[in-house]
C-alpha cells in the first residue's frame, strides 16, 4: 500500500514539475514577442506554432519562391532564419527570389512540372491567384489555418480572408497591409506654391483644367502639365471584373448588381471628351500613346500625374524624388476583391510538408523577430536600432539586402524608419476601416468558361486603349470601332457569364 502511495506521489510531483517547466517556456516565448532574438538556449518546445513541440517534429526543408530581385546577402540572412526556425518548428527554408518581370512566367512552368515546392508568392497581378487556385495549383488551407494558423486568424483583418475566398475556400494567406484602394492626383509642390493653387478643389479630371492651363502658359515647354504614359486611363467609378484593363464592371453605386460594358457608359464618354481636349491643348506629351514609361519624378519636369496611395505615401514619394510631392484624392478609399489578393502566400498542391508550411506562414504573420529578419536582414549588419521599433539602414542593406516588404508577411509587425510618422501603422488601420466596400467584394470571377473571348478582348484593348484613353485620337470616331470589335470577339458573352456567376455567388451568400 505504501509503495502505491509513493508511486502516486511521484507521478503528481513529476506532473507538477513538467507544468512548471512548461510555464517557464511560455514566459520565454512571450518575452521574445518584442522582436528581440531569443536566447540560444531556448529549446524547440514552443507550442505557439500550431500546438506541436518542435522537438517532436521531424526536420524538414521548405522550398519557398518569392517575388523580387536577387539579393546578395540572402544566404547569410537565411542562415539566421534557419537557426531560429529550427528552434521554433524544426524546419529550415530554401528561398529563391525570382525577378519581377520573370515571376509570372517561371512559376507556372515550375508548377506544371510537378515540383514539390512548398510556398509561393501569388497575387491578383503576379502568378495569378484566382486561376491557379481554380485549377488546383494551390492547396485549400482552411483546415490548416484552423489548426496551425491561429495567429494569422487573430492578426489578419478578416476582410482579407473573406475577399480572397474561391468557392468558399481559401487558397492563400494574404499579407496584412493596406486593404483599401484609392487613386489620387499627385502634384509637384513647387508649382502648387508658385501659382498659389488650392488643390483641395481638384477631384475629377475636369477639375484639373484651369491649373493645367496655368502651367502650359506660364512654364517652359519642357514642363509637362499632365505627365502620364500610355497606360493612363481616366478614373471610372466601377468595380472592375478583371482590372481596369478590361472593359467590364459594376457601377460603384449599383443597386441592381449588374455588370455592364464600361465603354458604353456615360462616365467614360464624358471623360474621353475631356482628355481629348487636354491632348489637343498640349497638356499631355504628343507621344503619350506610345510612351511606355515616364521619368517625370526623376527629372522634376512635371506638374501633375496620378497614382494609387496609402497613408503617408507623399513622404515616400518626396523622399525618392528629392523634392516635395503633394496629393488630392480622386475618390474615397474602396475595398475591392482584388485589394484582398494584392499580396499573398500559397501552399503548393504538391507540397510534401503543408502543415510545416502553414507553421512557417503563421510565424511570418505573428513573430516580430522573424518578420523583421526576413524584411530588413541582420541587426548590426544591415540596420541599427534607434529605439525599440525604429531603425536606420546601414550601407549593407542598400548594397546587398533590399527585400520587397509588402510581399513578405504581416506588414504591421515591421520596424519603422526614423523619418516615418509614429502613428504610421495606426494610420494604415484607420485607412482600411474608413473604406467603402465595393458592390462585388468577395466575388471571384472564373474566366475559364470564356477564356478564348477574354484573351481576344484583352488583345483588342492593348490596340485601342492607349490612343483613346490618352486623348491622342478622336473618341467619337475610334470608340465605336473598339466597341464593335470587342463585341465581335465575344464581349457580351463575357458579360453574360460574369452576371451568371455573380448571381449564383450572391444567392449563395445571402
């Protein structure tokens, strides 16, 4: 009897000891949440990344493809990441950067080859999220999120996950960043000051006219009043089906939920008359319809252009230009479906380690130390800390480690630079919270049933849009030709298919 009591007491003692040690481990983890590197003696027993202890997991190497130019110091930074990841989830990463222009060409080939990579950057504009999710290139991650991605769910604005669903499933983890979209007019401040302009009165294309006239008449000929390239399009208040390079959308004020041909809208016809008048007045460059890009920011020889903004964007543009740039909004912030899919990480359907891949993504979106390590490199080598969450770049960052921060994970975890406003990330959250939600938010159109028509229409768009949208040709003559050619290519069929899919989606989401 005594021996049984002794055994029982021993079991209770060991259980209490184990609980105490586990509590100590938990405290260590919390102390590291401020972004400082953990103690080298910390074990791999953390259960924060999916509820499994690192020392109970088999070691794996995750193959990761990210967008952006090659970085000289990536191997060194990756070595530091792997020390940390081994400790946290018993995994290492093998990251390959693929340059901006090549990414959307190479990733489909890699995927089609059946390579069992684990994670890839995807978005609405690179390695297109929707068609790849629809065709089975990416793994559905809802169950993985619930089991191993609880920190993602906790940190991420829920509208990101809602807006990126395809047929009720998520196929990638969106980056927590600005969710809203807003177009602004940008102005070279020296001319705003010189002519004492009140740019708060400028919102639509027509509002620009007296100010463009002042610049044209008062400045040398090499100063371009409206400095835009051939990709310019007047702002249209539409929720676009496939981006503003495709002429199908739903009016932002729509109450009937109908997709229309934007080329036939009164809003576009009015704007085209205005831009044609501006072109004839010499407010745009004569070669605008063939101008691939424009170096106005570098030269400073411009008055106005247009761009998409985010909080404090003026500071970044001014810093890059070396002179002050100010803005005036064309429209209020809006959250589109495409806004939610602007930067994401998908787990490959061919991944052999989907659970560990989700654990890694969970850390990228919740662990400040890891998130800043992949973003800024190694403290003391690539940057130095000015204060707890404020840094200053060192020469090694510029020379060997300039990663695209928006494409790496939860942006709100990243350090600020000393010139950034103290409320930078709070301003981003307020920007997101203040935005209007587009009529079709959450609806993802599957173009496969009309892919031939979409491809043909897209080719016609490339032919007609630059001269028409920049005012280089008479819209009364050329717009009807463009519409007729697109209708012959199946534009009405695309609109009908879009309406069918949208109505089905709407009925399922009442």
